[in-house]
């Protein structure tokens, strides 16, 4: 298999990949839950703490200025990475979940009324369901779900009938974290705008793995997490169209998000700081900025091409295993680097434990998508997910592990 | 790893003893492990303070289901008083395998359900025993 990425060189950038687990070389197939980090990201955060740490936007002293320049520099690079018109549209949050909650809490409370509809898909992650359910309960709005089929493909004819003047916002993941299905987000955005609804893209899976251009998509909000794209935990992004963010009330109140405060009230700071109350995750933002540089240097089209190759190989190899049922798209052109399956009557937790004994890390369970699992008639599933450092040899190790599990369960 | 999946556990998982529900149980209790979605229900028939019949139903990994199967076998014929005294060491001894903290929850779910039922409580106040 030829790869569009120099995977051997990439692997040398990730110190953790040298680890052994249960005395076997680590095969890390759980990047959809959280990716590993290249040394440049770890070093950048370490270097920041060793040389330039101080609070941002506060002092006039050298360290504070350096910290602020690093923090705001990261914001600019992240803005460019998703082709934001302005870095003022890039709000730092803790993660994609917090980004979605921010929109539901501020835009949602200010704009949704009783009887308004929030349109999601059946394959959303809990993080793009629960904040909307909470909002709907509070304001009397209704959450509806666009059906997906067994491969996770969106029922676009249902989309047309469900989109009405009542629809105020559509929330959709650019890639399903369970099935890997790549969603037609440009088309959904266009149609949603046709009825005057806004569109929030949950990019937690999409942004790390697919080229993402907010202007080309035409969406109104994009939420993503740093830790799934070579960055640290504790940092995420909400991108939003400037005029929407300007009109939205703040999320959390406190320092940094204000222009002036009196005992009677306060005036809000300008974007993006209006939404960044309190001391932010400075080191983590810097780390995410470096992660974005790292991915940009590889090129997101090359990242996608590599993952397309490895998922195509994985789907072929997995299909050879007797008793294995693959879930999600057959077509690697419409599927990210996520292979989800069940094997015989072996419970996914047993399978994951057996594979762990072979040094192989996979995810087992409902992957924070209980409604989708119920719809597919599953209690749980096993998920192997790939990234820039994944090798076809690791797929082979997974297959060997599956046969070992079958022999233990004698099937 | 072979240690974790002794033949006896696989046997209880694939051929569960006392599987199902009782029509008129004297005690019935069920609970989930929210972390992994394992679910166990245990029904007991009790006569003069003695467990005369037991059934379990549910779904989950081999550890959770095998421990339920073994427990139901173990308690039939014992007094409720004895059942109430069963500790986690007893279950782990029956399973006979070393378990990490996550799988420990799987192993002890059946005991948690059994004791909550035996004590007649809606929530068994022995959460620390899971750790």
C-alpha cells in the first residue's frame, strides 16, 4: 500500500507510539476518542511554561506580552486552518461540547421560542443532542431528528420535508463518530438556509480528519476539540459568523469578557473575548496552534487521502473475519477512518479487554451515541479508528487479535 | 489475558445458569452499570428466610453475566441473612481472575443488584464496596 503521507516519519514525531502495552508494541486504534500528540506540541507547551508564562491581556510586562502574543497567534493560525474570515470569529472553549453548549445557551435562549424546532440527525453524538434537549425543555422548543439509514447516510428527502419555517437551527456532525459517515454538510447548509435556519456543524470528528473551510461550507457555527487533532485536552473552538457572535449575549461572566464594570452593571468586551471569561487555557491554546501547523504542513487533503486508504484496507480485511459484522458505509469515499463492528456473541468490552492484552487499543461501548445504537438494534459496538500515524500493519495486528478473541470464545 | 478469560467464565457466559425471570418473585431488583451499559435483574423466591429459587436476566460482558450466573447458583438454599453478608471477595474468588478497576464494576454488578434486593433498598448503600 502506498501512502500519501510518510507515516514512518510521522510516527517518529509521536513519542507515545514507542510504548509497549502488556509487553507488546502499542497499536493505538482509538484516535477518534482522542489522538496522540507529536513532540512539537508537547514541547511548545513545555517551552511556554518554562520561558514565557504569565496571564494574558493583563500586564504590560514582557512575559504577559509574550504570552498574549503566543495566545493570539494561535488563534490566528487556527482561524486560517478553517478559513475563517477573521480570527475574531474564533472563540476558545474547553472542547466541542462546550462550544455547542455556548451556542445553545446564548444564541438559543435569545432566539428560540415555544414551538420553534431544532433539527438534528439520528447519528449525532450526545454532545450535539443533550444541550439542545436542555434548551428545548427550557424554552418549549421541539427537537427533531433527520433519519439516517443503517450505513449512516442521511435521508435527504426527509430533510426537505422536516425543514420548515419553524426550523431555527440545524445541528449536524460533519463526520459520525460511530459510523464514520461523512455528511453532506454543504448541501444541508444550503437547504437549511433556504428556510432561514442557521446551521451548526459539530466538527469534533470532521475537523481533525477532513479539509474544513467554513466559508465554502457556508455554515453559521463550527465546533471542534483540540485533543482529537494532535492538540492537548482542555482546549476547543467555537467558530461563528461575526454578525451572529456580535448579536449573541455572553456565555460566562467574569474577567476579560468585559469592557467596563460598575457596581450596577457591565459592558461586554468585543469579540472574541466577550465569550472568554476568566484566565483561558493559554498553554493549551498554544499547543493547539502548533498542532494546526503540524497538520497544515502535512496537508489536510493528504491526511484525508491517507485515511481513505487505511479505512479501505481495514474494511477489506475486517470483511474476511467470519462472524464479524461491519456497521457504517461500505464506500471508503464516504467514510472517515472509523471501523465499527460486532464480532460473534463476544461483548465489545470483552473484545477490547482481549485486544488490550495484545497491546491494541480500541473503543468499546456506545461511543456517546446511545440513541443511534438503539436505532441500529445494538447495545454496544467495537470501534477501531485511525489517524495520520496508523499503518496497514496495525490493521493486520487487529485482525490477529480478533482471531485470538474468537479462539478464546471458541467460535 | 487467558487468565482473564478462564474456561469457567466463558462457560457461564455462553451457558448461563438460572437464566430468565420468575413469575411471582418475592424479591426482584435490577440495575445498570451506566459506564458500559451492562444490565442485570435478579429475581428471588424466598421461603421462611431461605432462597429457594433464583433467576437472572440482562445483558453485558462475559464478566458481568458470568458473575450473575455464578451468584445465582451459589445462593440457592442459603438464608437471606447469609446472602446479605456476601462480600465482594466471595464473588472475586468465584470468578478467580485478577481484575482492574473498570472490570471490577462489571464483576460486582450482580452482587450489587442481589444485595439491594436482599436488603429491600432502592439503592444499596455499599457503593464503596465496588472500589
